[in-house]
C-alpha cells in the first residue's frame, strides 16, 4: 500500500508540472506578473514583449497584472522578455524596472507611485 501511494504521488506531481508549462519541441507557454495600471501600460508591455525575437503571443491583463506569453525557446528566453519589458519601465517577477524608462512614463502609468488609471 505504501508503494502504491508513493507511485501515485509521483504520477500526480508529474501531471501537475506538465499543466503549468506547456512545452512542445520549441514553444513554451508561460505567465509572468508584470506591473502596470492602464491601457497605455498594456500596449507598452505587449509591444516590448512582441518585439523580442521568438515571441509569438503576448497578452497582458490589467486586472490580474499577468502577461501570458508563448515564445520559441530556441530564439529567446523568459529572462530576455523580462529585460525587454523592464527597459520600457515595467517591473516583472525577478526583474526590476529600468529607472530612467520608468521616469519617462506618463503620470498615469507610474504604478510604483500609486498611480490609478481609469482606462
């Protein structure tokens, strides 16, 4: 019985991991938390990600602050995408914003200063 439980536990943990990141031979689907507050932020975040070579999809949700990505792992990495977004003034998980780029953002986009935007 003990061995059955261990085997079943290993199977379930492998299955859960496969659902968190869908990987085929080269494409990866993942989600990152990216800071922002408005539609202008959304446009800037998605544009920065999509300009990174190998990124096929970038959709940022204003309410959840989640950036859904699909990218070719042979052409780019999650870190490279995070750097591109950070260079536009938006911090993400483990990647601080570029301070100079942040200072150039419109007032309604300055999320670290408590900005709240209606659009």
